C-alpha cells in the first residue's frame, strides 16, 4: 500500500503544475466566451439606458458627453463601476444596437490599489484595452435568437 | 464536572466557512453544539423583490458559491412554471450537463475542505487540480469560472459550442483519472478509514426524521434522490444509479460523494451522446411576469434545494416585472442544526473529530444566511 502510494505521489511530482504563473509567464486563462471588461462603441449608442436598467448590481451609470452624436440626441453614454460589476453580461444582451460588448480582458488586469480608479467613464470604455484581448461576448452569441414558446393544447 | 464553552469559527481553519459554533466541552468531549449563523447575510430574498426576474437569476447564483448552477436551476424551474413553458429538448440536456458539472466541482471542493482536517494535504491539491479542469470547461461553455448564469428561464442562455462532445469527453477523461487517483490515494487509505469510520453515525430513521437530504441522507442508507423521484430535465432519459451508504458514518458519507462523482461523469457522458444536434436552446419569454406561483425542487450537491416564487399583479406601484416574494430553502441549515446536534448528543465526539463530522456533512454557509 505504501509503495503504491509513493508511486502515485511520484507520478504527480513529475507532472506540470496546474498553477498559472500569472503575470510573469502566462496570461490569465480565457476562452472564446469569457466575459470580462466592456468595450463601448460610442457611435452606435443611442442613449436608451437599457443597459443601466438591466444591471443587477447597479454598476452602470449614464454620463453626458458633449460632442456630435447623431444617433444619441441626449448625449448620454454608459460608464461602468468595476468595483460593482459582476460580469453577468445582461447589459450586452439588453443593448438594442450592439454598442456594448465584452472582451476577454479579465478582471486580473483591472486590479487596482486605488479605489477611485475602478470607475470607467464612457470615454475609457470606448478605448480598447492596452493589453492583448479579443471581443468575446456580443449579441451574436444569441444567434439564432430565441423563439416564442409553442402554444399548449394546439394542433387544431 | 467543569464545563467549558469554546467559540469555533468563522476565522478558525477548522470551521467550514463563514459560520461559527459554540461548543460546550467536558475536557476533550463535545457535550453540545450551537450554530451561530449570520456572518454572510446579504438579504437576497428581499433584494430580489425589487429587481427584474432576469436580474434575480444573476443574484440567485450567489446563494451557494460552491454549487451555483443548482440554485439557478431551481429558480429556473419555478420561473418556467410561472411562465407555463416546457424548455426545448436541447436545453434540457444542456441544463443536465451543466448541473452535473456543478455537482462535480462542488464535490471536488468538498474533497479539498475535507482532506485538510484529516491531514491529507496531498489530496487537497489533487482535488483542486481536478476542479480546475471543470472550471475551465465552465469558462468554455458559460463564459465564467464560478458564477455561470447559463441556465435561464425558458431554456439556457445561449447555444452550446459546436465541439461540445469532443471537448467534454476529453475533460471528463482527465477528471476521472484524477478522481481515481484520489480514490486510491485517499478514500481507500487505511489512515483515512480509521479517522472517519464509526465517527458521526446517523441512523436512517433519524436522518429522515431530522430533515437530512442529499449525500447525508443517502450515506445513512436511504436511496432517495430528487433526480430519480421527479426526473426533471433530462434525468428521465439517462441511466444512473443512486449510491448509498450502509452505516451512516462520516466514511460512508464521504464514499457516497466519491461514487456520486463517478455517477455524474456517467450522466454527462450519456447526455453529450444523446443531446439533439440542432433545435432551439431557449424560448423567448415576455418581460412582464404573469401572476402565479412556482416551486422548483432540485437535487443539489448537498441535498434538496427548493425555490418558491410568488408573482402577483396586485403589487402596489410599478409594472409586474419583479416577483412578489421569493423563498429559498437550502439543505445546509438542517444539517448543521438538527443533524449535527443529534450526532453530538448521541456519540462521544471529541474536538479533533469535530472537523471530520462537520466536513462529512458538507455545509455551504452562504445558503444558511442568504
């Protein structure tokens, strides 16, 4: 029994460790569906506040940005407080114009020692993350879109 | 006889998370135990009355951190009843696969918590390595490691990936290999057997009387499983057995969880073979919540998890987007109050045995406080 266990333990000793040596050697593990930092396309946003109303954590607030915005007459855009955001993605689903998407730029990159820097204004969200990232969560993931449920007791 | 009262937890390494116990001791022997909850109370049930039903789904996952998908699943079943929909076939299989992966992740985390107090540090590392594989699978399907928000009223939130079958089978092979090593290296180890055998015995009749569910009930020899009893989602279409114990001690409860990991792997293997290739994954539901009541009962990793939702149009003010009342019932409260007290009163439990007994009940403190 002891020898068997020693053999088992020795096998694990020779294996590659599961721990990722972030940030020195490897980036955080992400996939094609990872939901992380948002990216805002300001030219698509119509200022409808659907993202703000959909947020369960009250992380989204609308900010007025002066400038020429032909689609956004109120000139209001979403800003995300990452000290509250739970990365659920309901804001992306709620957006009627696909102005808000999510990238795989994970929260490990957003770690900060200064609490006042967790708030990302619309201009900051519109700026793509500086590090390596890809757009992962868009409304395309919901294609084909959900259909209405079949009526019960139908069939003529 | 001089009695001593000791406050154990929530900062104590032997405490199972954010709960405390007040132990009454006579020397090394524990005479009485009282649960002190409240360290993790977040008021979810009240908060949910002021949020839309789709936002409530996101909040419900936080009720049990280790096993979030079963909370989502019970919430979803209750919502499906209120909306009067039956999810599409493909979604039923997807829900079953995700729920079983959640059970695997939860049992592996339990294994990590349980192996520590019995001084098997190597087994904690193996369990976390196996869980890492499961969490990566969740990231690949649902986009997140811990809180997935994938099971959704009317089906699942989005379609499954195209290479689901191949990738899932690969992950299961790796996890099964690690679980088999844990079985040989930890569960069948004589030192662990001596540590957990005949400790924390619970008879079948007492388990039923005291409200035990899940592996605690099955460890006592009662083969009751809501997956078999209600056959919800795709559980009626896959073949699986219910593992049960014989003596009802800590070792039997541990072995039930080990065998359940193999059962979960078997269910997922069948489900990925049987899942329809095409078809809708979710029915589109209206934003306004119809009046009605729904009850969702599921077999979570720790036992029966129930959600009761009441929706009414008579809510004063505003549109009927939020439920009138939501009530969750998790399995942990019964295990850490009535069951634990019964074990301590009827057996000579020492302080050193206490983490073994509590660990074998696999408590999830967030579902006590909510």
